[in-house]
C-alpha cells in the first residue's frame, strides 16, 4: 500500500512562482519546430520502411520465389513493428503537441502545424487519419483530461473506467486476460467512442441537457451512427479493405496475407500506445481528487501528485515513448514543444525537491505492472479531499 501524504503544508503560491519562472527561461522558436520536423520524419520513415518490408514479403510469397517461412515472418513482423511505431509516432510525437498549440508561437510557423490548421477538415486524411476524430480528441484530452486530472470528470480516470472489471466475480487471471484483450483494441473500443461522447456532452451541456454517461458502439442510435460514419468505417475500410485489395492482382492469397499484416500492425499499435499512455496517471501511488482545483498553484501541485514519468535520456528513447515519459512536465505546461520538456526536466526536479514533493519517475514496464494491479482491483489509488 502506497504511503499517503496530504500535501497541506506545500506553499502553493511559491510553487506557482517557481514553476512560472520556467516560462521566462526558455523561448519557443525555430529550433523547437525543427525538432518536431525531425520526429515527424522519423515517424514517416518508420511507416514507409515497415510498409515496404510487408509489401515485399507479400509479393515474394505470392510469386512463389522461394522465401522460407522463417524469413517471411522475420521480415514481415519487423515491418509490422515499424509501421506500428510510425502510427504511434504520428499520434504522440506529432498530433499530440500540435493540437495543444505547442508550436503556435514559432515565428512564421506554417498554418498546417498550428492548432487550428492541423488535421482540420479534409486535412484529417493527411495529417492524422486514425480511429479518432481530431476535434473530438482535442476536447476530450486537452480540456477535460488536462484540467480535470484525477477528478471524476476526467474521462481518462482509469480506476473509474475499469470499475466493471473490478465488479466481475471471476478469478484474477481472467481479469488480467480481459485487460490484455481490451488493450489490443482500445483505440477503437475506448478512445474513438469516448472522445465522441465527451464532445457531444459539451454540446448537450451548452443546451442545458444532462450529459450521457456511456458511449454507444452500435449504429442503432444517433451517437452510434456518427461513430460508425465518421470514426470506424473511414479508417477501418482504408486499413483493412483498401490496402489489402491493392494486392488483388497477385491473387486472394496476397490479399489475405496483407490483411493479416494490417491486423497485426493495428494490434501492435494498440499495445504499444496502451503501454506508454495508460500508466501515466494510474497506480496506487497516484492521487485522485474530489473537488476541482481553485488556484494555479494548486493546479501545478495536482499535476505533480497525479502524474508519473518514465525513463528519459535522448530523442530515440523519448521518441519510442511518444515523449509521454515527460508526463509531469507536459501536465505542468501542456502547450509547450516536446523539446522544451527535455530542457525543463532538471529544473522541475529541483523545484519538486525544494518543495519536498515526490517526483515519480520509473521504467514504463514497472509502471505498467502497477497499472495492471490497479485495473484488476488488487490496488487502489490515493484519494484526497482537499489540499
């Protein structure tokens, strides 16, 4: 059981002053934009090389050119991994910071790299084509998650979201299996429909209506029809019909092989993204809050209490983590470039040390293990009524 600390003795006013000072020390500029472009190139290169490897083995197999099954799967699964990494990179390393407006202050920034221009309208198909609509995710994540961290209104409150697993009267190993199966499809089963629900709730509340508590997966309701029309069918048909059918001149065997590889890419992308995203705010040593924050100092304090970092080191390590290994820094300054987090981390650590605040940073795999224990009900988060 994690040790509980109430943090009532923290000088929130001074904490706010210390953290706000960081803004004055680092200026957003061209170097930050060039850093983003480098990460974008890495993601595109990973996707293209992975697609080339998959296409190669599918074509060689279809033409019966004598490739062994070992080589076939070695090359094919390497391509799956690279395409999956490219998929995650497009979301975490590019879409995530841009939709926060992280590069809006760069002088002469191209409009398509701004919050208003990226993935807007028809650019969705070019900038970020996934199970999730960009405007829905931006509201769910940027507003509801970041400014309600650890509250019941936080749509990414893991313990609340998996209460149905806790309530199941089954052996714990069955619960672990359910969590794994959920992780393999969580982008389409959770993120797509939940972001739509949160966006529609924004409109319902504006009209004076009660928000909906559950999302619809089936096209028998207005919500469900929108989910299938704008979320599931566009990406699903492109990934699992259009791409495999490109190989139809080589026969249905090639189409089937391509489909299998596309399904494996989706499986990998789901598991990898689940690994680096979910443990950021979920474990027995992470705090949840019963009331909204009242001051900026309290907001900063809650981001530190309610977040955890993974191991950091260089652009390669950070790229593979989707820069989500700087979650504390990101939640303190959500609208700053990714390169900014690398520079500010030592400063944030010193501020935490000054205010006697625990700066949580551990391996993503250790944190995943702690998250799994929370998800199956073996542990609970720390709850605090006021700070």
